[in-house]
């Protein structure tokens, strides 16, 4: 093997190793509060009603090459609940339902990520609501990565789960002929941004 060919192989190997190392690094994304939602649906009498929590903060750590090395730490402001009806929202926040004056925050901290593919997995962690902490698991999907109009790098994530309100100390579903159901279907639509010091999205 001549010297030129040997040099080319060494350079190519170096680029390959460098590229693999860079690809395997984790990336940290702050949850974009203006573009992230925790949507909920539950029974109301014989129909269904829905709404959202609009104030979500936290961070998502992603390893694109291996989702099992990723993590999430997120907080939801219970006072941000919205069902598109101000009078009903005020009622939902009271002691009869969410008791938001006393328990104003929900939090999820991941403890494990099971990767199913490069874009899908199952997230397990500790979820706290109404002063009760339980381990929950739910599937998620990475919708993609891309650059926004302001020069920032973004990630999109979607996840679905169901919760039983009574598991977290809420008593409204346990009343005879309760008009509001126990099972809450949750859809998480999360947009994260990898900030730079001069990043200004608005």
C-alpha cells in the first residue's frame, strides 16, 4: 500500500469516527411554552368535553442515534387550564375539581426511555399531580427536527396517555351519578427549541 492511499484511509477513518461521535451526542431543547400543549378529553354526562393546559415548561434531552439515552423534565401550570369557557375554567380550578390554588403544578421526570426505533419509543417516569406521585409509561413519537424562521433549531414530539383522576386523590368521579368521568385522555404536543445566546423568536 502506497503512502498516499494510506493517508487517505486514515483521513477517511478520522472523518467517520468524528461523524459518529457528533451524531451520538445528546441535544438539549427547551420546551417552547408558546407552541406546546397538554390537551385533555374526558366524559361529561354522556358526551365528551376537551381542553388544554397552555403553560408548559421544561427541557427535552435527545440522542438522535439512540432514544434510550434521552430524557424529559417538564412542568405544567394547572392554572393554565382552558376549556374555551371562562366560567367553566374558573369552576375547574376550584377545590371541587383540580384544586389549583393548593396544587398549582404537575410535573413529569423521566426515569427510562425504551427506544422502538429512531423516532418512536416508550417513556417511563414519575408523574406528580394533586400532591400524588406515580410511575407512568406512555408511547411517544419524534415528529422531526428543523430550523425555524428565526434561526433556531426545533424538535417536535407527540405523545398519548390516559390517567385515572381517582388515582391522584380526586374525588369527583367517585360520587354517585358523577357528571364528569374518571378517565382522562391526554395528548401532548411538544415543540422544543435549542437556544443560542442571540435567539429571539418574536
